């Protein structure tokens, strides 16, 4: 039997969205039942990628057919949904369900920062927004839109936050890769503790490798950047060599060679 039709039947019957892994589990259980027919057993232990590919093909077919419903992926799970133009008749049939209150502007701004910079600490959010975010974080946690994502490997080990699958469902996104481009938000600098020099560079709290600005005259003269030093014995622009400083010498003076 056509896998596409089987998946369609499962999704039509299910009371909740189903992920490719859940669909695969259903196929495996059916194949493992005693007395299962050969076509049923043949669909056991399918490659998840094949299921995902079939779901995408099914979604494309329904969209091309121009039906009153379509197949969508939200937060990694697939479900059939009706098209928005049919909402008036559906409200008359089913009534209007109470919806949670809309997110405030501060909550939306904080949620956007978390989504694009996760995992991120409260202090980093406050640096970007310029205001305290304690109350907003509590509200987002209560709604289930964010969660605590472990502690940052820095002094004090502050808690980090990240988005949840409920965040994707709230905004109708299949995954975080579908977020709109916000390169400017990603580039906003935050001050990071100096003790992070050994932190995994992929962490949100990892330090940058170079200062944001470099004096033009330093580059032109080949001088070491502020806050750094040339290796001992290497020449600088005037031909002299940098030597180890005498600990008893005044600041700015080098010990004699």
C-alpha cells in the first residue's frame, strides 16, 4: 500500500499533531502485530528521512489541489489545518475558544532576544534591552514559551534560557531555522566576563576573539593592540624587540637587555 496514503490516514485520524518519529512508531507497532500482512510488515523500521520526504510530498500535493485544508509542520509535528478563509463558518460550527492573552511588547522583545541568541543569560538580555527582565522572564516561563537551559560556565554560573516547542507552535514555525532574518539582533555586542577565555566558543556567553574596534594608527604602525602584547623577542615597528619587563621597573619601562 502507498506510504503516502497511510500517513494521510493516520494524520486525519489523530487527535494531535504527529512527528515523523511518532509516525514511524505507529508503523513499527503495526508491523509487529501477530498475523500482520506482508505489506504491513514491509513498512516496519522505515528510515525517518523517507517518512519526512513523503510528508513533504503529501503537503505539496494538498497545496496544489487547492482544498479547504492543508498539511503543515509546526514545531516538528505534522497536522492538517483548515485554510483561514473558512474561519467564519468554522466559528459558527464550533464556537470561539478562549485564547490566552496576547504577549506584551516587552515580552515580545525579550522573547525575540532569547530566540535569536539562545542559550542566553538574564544579564545578557538586560544588556541588549537596557531594562530589567525578571518579570518578563517569569511570565514567559509560566506560558511555557521558554525554559531554563542549564547554567553558563562563568563566574556565578547564571541560568541560561532557551525557547520551547510551545514557542514554535505559538508562532506557527516548523523549526528555529524558519525565523525571519535578524542579523542585526545577532550582532548586538554584550559585555562578557573576562573569565570566559576557556569557554566553548559555541556558547552564547563565549567571548569574542577580537575587540570591536582597532585604532587605525596601530594597524598602520604594526603596534600590538591595546590590552595585548607582542611575543617576547619579536620586533616592533621601530626595529626594537619586546623584552620581559622588570617587575621592579616603573610602569611603561622595560628592563635592560
